[in-house]
C-alpha cells in the first residue's frame, strides 16, 4: 500500500517549469500590468484552489444524493428516489455556469507546470464527467417517461411500463452513478496534485 500511494502521488508531482514561470494562473496579464509575478500567481492559484475545492464538495454531494436515491429505490420509495436524483441533477446544472464564470474571471490552469501523469488523470476525470452528464440526462429523461406508469406510482390501476423502458432507465441510472463515483475519485487526485504544486501538501 505504501508503494502504491507513493506511485500514485508521484504521477501528480509537477514537471520542471518550461519557461521559468510556475503557478496555476495566467501570469502574463500581471507582467503587462507591472504587478509582481509571484504575488499574482499566488493569488490566481489560491482562487483556483478555492474554486476546485468547492467544486469537489459539490460533486461529493451529488454522489451522496445519488447513493441515497439508489437506496430509496431499493426500498421501493419511488417519490423520494425521484426527489433525491433531481436534487443531484440540480447541483450538476448549477456547477456548469459557475465553471464558465471561473474560466472568464480566473482563466484556465497553467498546464505547463503539470506532469504528464497529472494531465492524464485530468483527462480521465473529464471523460468520466462527460459520461456522467450523458447517462444522467438519459436516466432523467427515461425516468420522466416512467412517471405516470405503475412502476413509479405503485398504483395497480396504472399501466405498467414497457420492460425495455424500465431496463433502459435502470441501466442509464447505474451508469450515471458509476461514472459520478469515478469522476469524484479522479477529481480528488486532480485536486491533490494542485495542492502539491501549491506546496500545501
């Protein structure tokens, strides 16, 4: 285990800066403004760390809500299952405008100081997030289509859903939950690397 931890964290350690500028923010604007490069990079790095720490907390809450939703479905409490899953979807939707605002005000991370291993971890994280969005959308759409069927209302007088529709919703839901968990785990590694580059761990 000790070796595995060292191997995993070593992938996230920064490579030597290619142009003598190290940090997570864009320092060129600070140079043009005649501001201390070191102070500017530190401020940008701190802002990015705060944003991604909050984003990790948000994603963790999404996973918690999804896990609780799965538990409610197993207990046949469909209305609670629906509310929990919709609450998780709202958190995901709210993250999207905050991310674009972050790009506008803080810019992108300086990938020149990232190691190749850290970049690969980030790319895997991005793939998992995209898959989570795709399967989450499919699960939500198919869940809404099942809302008036006996599968959701548990009313014997309501018509049952077609088996393939019920299976499709269940499969999309499990894929959304699985990719959300994978996205959360890789997000932890990405943020760990950012904290390492900031010299905080």
